[in-house]
C-alpha cells in the first residue's frame, strides 16, 4: 500500500480501509502539524488540528480530485480551513460579547469631574444618551456598546454576529444617524 498514489489511498479511505489512512498519515502528518503549529503557535492545539484533519479525511464524503491540483495543496486547504474554524471558535470562547445592560451608563466614571457644574453636565449627557437610546432597537444598542464601549472592531463584530462586514458597517451607520437625530445639537457660539 505504501507504493500507491495519494488519490488511490483516498479512494481506499472512502472504502474505510484503515491501512490507507495510516499510510497517508505517515506521509503527511508532519506537514499538517507544522502548518497548524505555525498558524496556532501552540503544540497541543496543532496536535488536535492534525488529529481532526485525519478524522475529517476518514469521515467526510468530500473527494480529492487529482485533476484539480496536488494532494498536498488540497490537504493543506483542509488544514487551513480547520485551523481558521478553530481560531474563530477560540475567539468566541475566550472573548464573548457581553450583553448590553442599561445600568452600564451609570458606571461611566466621573473621576475627571472636579466641579458641581461638570458633574451636572455629565449627568445631563447621560440622560440625553439614555433618552436617545429609547429610539434604538436592542440590537442597535448592543452594536454601539460593543463597538464604542467595549472596543470590538467591525470585522470582529461581523464574525460574532455571523453577518457580512458591509451589513455591520451599514447598521452602525444607520444607528448613528438615529442617535444624531435624537441627541440635542450642541449650541454654538457660547
């Protein structure tokens, strides 16, 4: 079996021949592992991805087509896709988006406020924001909170919301237009 071509081994794997998977593993496990390690920079995670790639080869119904390119290119594409999925999952697990809580406005620090006038102005601004928020949907409020107060990038939000980046940008733009409409304009010339 060691003298069979990669595509022939893949056909045997689809027929559930364990030895064919073992031969492919011996040929390319180091390549898959090194690719995953370079992407993840973590040995255990790279080992997990390597195992997952070979489990995928064993369980998937997708076919490698030798007419469309080299087997190693196809295998590294599978590895890259699995690594990307793993990274996205880890980002969601390690940095979940926090839900918006209206009381968060009360937690805006007043440490820089030194006079009663500044304190009153700050409380007035909080009241104006709260009032303008009433014109927004909960999704719009959450978008503002995540982007402006929690520091998520638009691409991170697009991934977290499972929406195209352009959609998230457009929603943020529309949300800001609504806020501008409902926040009193600053008086000029004072």
